[in-house]
């Protein structure tokens, strides 16, 4: 029911990369109010929004955001992290997965990454674009990335003009420490399998 500070940062990343978005197939997980997914859809991506199938009010929030932003045809799915549901198994091919502030509770971290691993195995060229708020220096997904044969690249906020307390007329980022990373499938030598795919703005 709330736009989290991370959403504004991820939306800014999408806006900066908007020229690469038309035609891209995008899935947002844990979408809630769905700001990043809505921005991607408004920039021409084919977006699917999702939130937990056990949280119907959050799914309704995804639908309301679409309607308010004149996106009545964006599909909204119940996708619970870590659950092999028929909706997950029958998803169409995707290029980009979005996740804003989904790493907020360590008990969910492996469930999120198993869902991401499943999707990247099916779509080896795809990337998971995710922003997270640093809530504890003790939390880490490094061991889980290794376990699930994933790799992450840190994207500095200043590289897309998001290192500000006020962003796109929003004061939400404030003094929160927000980070962005791009997670993708790693090959056994640790290199990316999608290195020829270009997501740049050009
Ligand atoms: C901190 S909120 C972030 C919402 C939105 N992405 C944003 O940044 O404004 C976390 C979101 O994850 C969803 N969520 C929580 N547990 C989940 C689960 N097990 N599977 C899928 N979504 C979940 C919540 O319903 C909520 O929308």
C-alpha cells in the first residue's frame, strides 16, 4: 500500500534506460504499488506485475496502479517467492525481472533467489534488476548467490543520478542507504551467459 524508497531508485534506473525498454518483456516481483513496473510499461515494455498469491490486497494494489496510470491491460499474477506454482511454470519468456525492496526479511532471501534462479534458467539471457535498502550490515546474499550459481553486479547510484535525497520530485529516498544490483546466471567460470545482450541506453 506504500511506495518504498527503493522503488523510486529502481524507477529512476528504468527511466535512464528507457530507450532500451520498448518491446522488452518485464516481470516485476513483490510489486506492491508497482512504481518500477508502471514506469517500464509507460516506457513501452511488455510488463507483467506480480505479488504474493497469499496477499490479495497487494495484488489489488498492483491492479489499481495500472488503472490509475492508464495501463488496463497489464497482467497481474499471484507469484509467491519460492513456490513452484502453475503461474510461475507457465510464464511467457522474459528479458528483465524487477524487484524493488524485496530483500527486506532474511527468511525470504533464499525463496526469492530460487524463484530468480528458476526464471533465469528458463531465460538465460535475462537479468534481475533489484534495489534494496540496507537495514542491517549483517545481512548478505553472497553465499546464496554462490549456492544458486548466480552472480551480481553492483550498480552505483551516482551512475544513474540516483545518489540524491530527493529524486524525481520524491523525498522518499531521503537518508536511507539504498543499493542497486543486477543479478544474472553465472557460468561455471563465473562469467555471464548474456554478455552479448545490450541493455545500454544508446
Ligand atoms: C517492502 S514491500 C516493496 C513493495 C514495492 N516493490 C515497492 O518497492 O514499493 C515488499 C513487497 O513484497 C511482497 N511480498 C512479501 N512476501 C512475499 C512473498 N513471499 N512472495 C511474493 N511477494 C511477497 C509484499 O506484498 C510487498 O508488496
